[in-house]
C-alpha cells in the first residue's frame, strides 16, 4: 500500500495545479483501482517510477519494480473485457492516461542512454500513445457523461481551430521547399498543424500553471502515417519531432520530462547529420540558449 499511497498523494499531485481536480482524479482512481486489477497495477507502476526519481539511492530498485508492475498490468489489461461500456469506459480511460504518462516518463528518466537508443525508444513510446488515443476516442461520449466530466472539460484545449503562433512557420517553409511526394507532404503538414496548436496550448498552460497539458498529448494526435515515417527515419518527419523536443524542453523542470526535450533534439540531430542543420537551427538554438538556465526537475 506504500506505493499506492505515494501514487495518490504525491504522483497525482505532480501532474496538475488545480487541487480540486487532482483530488477528484485521485478519488476516482482509488475507487476504480480497488475493483480493476490492471488499473491498480499500472497506478503502482507509475508510483514506483516516480519514487525512482525521488529516492536516487534506490533508483534501480524502483525502476525494476515499475517495469515489473507495468508488465503485469498490461497482461491483465489484455485479458480484461475490452468492450467499451458505461462500466468499463472510466477504468480503461484512467489506465490509458496513466500508461501514457508512464511510457514518456520511462524514456525521459532512463539514465545513460545514447542518442540512437533514445530515439528508438522515444518513437516506440509514440506508437504506444497512438494506441492509447484510439482506445480513448471510442469512449469519449461515455466519458463526458461520467464522473470524469468536470475534469475532462477543465482540460479541454482552450485554443480551438486555426493555430495562431509562429513557432512552426520556418518548418512549414522548409517543407514546402523540398521535393517530397504528395502523401508525405500531407502527412507532415498535418503533424505540423497539430504541433503548432500544441505550441499555442502550451503557452496557455504555462500561463495558468498547468504542469502536463498538451505536452503529453501531441504524440497521440499525430497520424499513423506520420509514425510510419518516423519508423522509416524520414528526415522531414524527424525534423518535426525535433520541434516537439522544444515543447518537452519547456517543461524540463518536471520529473516526467526532465531533459528529454534536449535529448530528443540532439538525437534527431545525430541521426540526420550536418546536411540537415538548417532544418534544426531553431530547436538547437532553444537548447543552447537555455543551457545556462536549468532547474532541478520536481
């Protein structure tokens, strides 16, 4: 119960600034986890991973526990009723949400990973989060009628429709100037559109002290075709991923992101080589300018 108490009292609080919503979220998880073994074990797994950050002298022990518990949670989930109903929609959504944080935090907090391994693991984590998005999309209408409704509405994107920022303007210009086929162009443009909205929303989240927000959401919204381009190491797709690294880098003071933004940008740069330096000029400039202004992850 030590792990579960830590998850409810400490880990959940590390993801949001709205104490009312955090308390409600924790209460709902506690009630459903008691009767849903896969949710309980994934909650314990993320709590263990958080403790690996908070207790560095026991880091490896808690990381091993997190891996063991997550593996068991996934096996339980595969054997559980996967039909989306009023009874199953909430625990499936809670499980998916916690797992989504876990897969990012696991990549972000693994020590001593080289750039090639980091990039491979990060892209794999995006595949998992794409699958999570597919699950939650099927249950969205039911969730909006559940006790999660106030929380879901509070975290709905505040910026709808057309993107308003300019962070991705240079990336759009570079993409338009390159000779790629129409399908690749369309896939990359779609990923950039979602990314610019993520930049817009991240600015709102930062102003309102939202700790997670859209930083964790963008990988779930990109298309399967875009992930396929990443798996094929398509340079244009990787350059877009480096821009996502800027978002992660903006939240480097959080334990579940740490230095993953900088590592992602450096990993993409190492993969692409100097021939693509002009595509990565902006992401590289961000981590260079911020290198002297770092803070300890919380």
